[in-house]
C-alpha cells in the first residue's frame, strides 16, 4: 500500500472532547484542512457557535476548523480519520461511520484503553469496524495533557503502526513547532502502555488522597511500570517500548499531573468519595475505570502477577477500602527487585 506524503492533508477528527479539540488545533496550525465531527449534534452546535467547550475551559477553536454534523459530508475525501472517541464507545460510533468512509484513509487512534469483553485495543476495533485491507491503522500516543497542548507547550508523542509508511505519514502530519512526533514499530507495546498507565494513575491518585506522599507515589510508579512490562511482554510487546515516551513518559505525566482525570478520580476515592458519585459529579469519562476490568481479565488469562492493578480493581469494586489495598501491597513477601 502506497501512502502519499502530502504537504496538506484533509483530516477528520472524530470526537469533540479535550483530545479531539487539541488535535484539531495542532492540525490546523500545521496547515491541514481540518474537520471535527462528533456523535452528539447538540455539542457540535455549541462548539460551532461558541468556538469553545465546557470540557476544555479557555480553549478557542480556530475559525478555519470546520465543525460538520453530517457524517457523510464530514468524512468525504478524508486522507486521515482521527479517532478521539473513548475506547468503550469506538465500536458503535465507527460501525455507523464505516458506511460513509470513502476510499482508504489512514485511521489514527488517540484513544487509550482496552475494550471490555473483547479485550481489543483501539486500533484493532477500528480495523475490524472499517474492515478494509487498504486502510492502515496508527496509534498516536504519549504524555499529552490537553490543557498544556492547548497552550502550545512543548510535548512529544509516538506514532506506531504495522506500516512504517503510515507511521511516517502521521509523524509528518501531526508534527508542529511545539509537538515532536517519533515513530515506533511496536504497535502492541505503544497502545498497551497507554491503556495500563491509566489504571496505575488511579492508584497514584489514591496515594494522593490518602496523603501518603511522593515517596510512596514514586515507588508505586516504579512497581506499576514493572507490572506493565510483564503484561506487555506476555502480549508480545517489546520491553524497551515501556521505557520510552509512550511508556514511562506517559505514565509519569498521568500519575503526577493535577489535570489527569484518572489520577484525580483515584484521589477522590482515596479521600472517601464513592466511585459512582465521582463519575456522576465530574461528568467525564475516566478511561482507567473501564480498562481496569479489561486489563485484569488479560492478566488472569495470561497468568501474569499484577498486584497493583489487582488492588485497584478491588478498590473500584468496593471490595477493599483504599487503606486496606495499600496495606495488602505492603504485606506482600519481600524479595529482589525485578523490572523485567
């Protein structure tokens, strides 16, 4: 499959949440013909009218970005289609969009998670729903807090695909003066790292909520990384991927940034707020909550020991209190430190 490196591409961003908005902002500043489409017409109408979003205070959408509600019109002639839909909702959205996608656009996922039930990664869901052999799929991942991208602060991401040419295309299209994009051939590792780091971030937030301090959180990050590496290797990923931008880089940002949704969710739980109440009051998708179930299903299937991820699962299911979960981790038998 030949993918033409264009100086100007037509890019359709599917999803008008935080990540979709900042991706569209970067694309239009890179000189690309940029369109936003989302599954909820009322939200698109508000975005088109105000050029802003309640989900990303302070953001102003460039006037040249078109907000189009008709999916056939929005996707017509797309060179790249960017999936900025939360992982658990990709399947139904792209099942409908597959009927109007023309040609063979490159499918780019910035979603992070593992689908409940199927245990599929976002690019796998996209490939299945669009179901065209000539459509390359690319995962674009990394430490990218939306509020910082909105302010054009320096950031890095990794474009990973089974097609090196597709990864290079995404690298070219998404790179800006503030965003540096690397390529990586380990699609499984890059995509899996982005999913599991959200669960570890919930644990990091619980540490914050319990006011256990930075020593405890840094230790949790290091041991959480070890669990990510073990699980990733069992899936066939390359261990070095988890020590790069999409691995420990993204993990550190998510665990320490006050803007991170997963960390913030964990902090609220650590302070005693029930998960259901937090989700209702925040009115945002916390991808790590759903991914915990999927990732622990994988861990059990692959027979990989993942005590931190297991503790998060128990806390989210309210089978253990946050304090009990921390105590259970500290009571484990001591031994030699192992990362891989």
